[in-house]
């Protein structure tokens, strides 16, 4: 089976203005509160690097990628590679994450898709992790 078929999906409906949801996706201080304490560094411009730093399960990490697409209040798409994955740092081992924001009445649906999972198990693991992250973001913004 082709890796492209193992796309992880997660989405959440957030009762908050789209500008607040967008800000939560690109504001390093906010990201840290719902993305497991990670520190994110980026210029948030197309083709600019993005770096995630922190500690996961007692191991320091520094993941990296590139901003692929950025349309304020609509779409954020970036590549992502984690050395903790244990695989070579080559393009075919990168994931692409796309965050799409859709206005739905007074709320925003935030949908995330992550490609290049290597198995159904990896896909399901990613979906669980991203659902937890999105639920944390929802809780933060719906205070």
C-alpha cells in the first residue's frame, strides 16, 4: 500500500473568532501552551524555516521543516521532520501538515491533515496526538 494513503486527520470546532484561532497557530507563546510545551521559531513566511524545540518523554529534540503555504486566517501548511523518528533526514521522510480554517457561523472548524505516515498504526497514533493537541487549543480559546 502507498504511504500517501496513510494520511492522519483531526479536526475541531472552536467557538472563537477566526483571527484568534489563526493567532494561536502562529504565536509562539500560545503554541507552547497547547503543543506539549514546544518552542517554535519561524518568520511565518512562505519558504522560511520552522523549528520546534523542547523535551519529549525526557529526550530533548529539535524538529525542523519549511513553511510551504501561508494564507492568514485560512491555511497554514509546513513540512516537518523529527530526528527522534530514527529515520534519515531526507525529503521522503518528512511529513507535511496542513491546517485549514473554515468559518462556520460564529465558530471556526480547524482541520489538520498530516501525510506520509508509514502504516495504519502510525496514522492512528498521529490522529490521537493531534486530536489531543486540537482539543487543548479549543479549551484554551473557549475560555
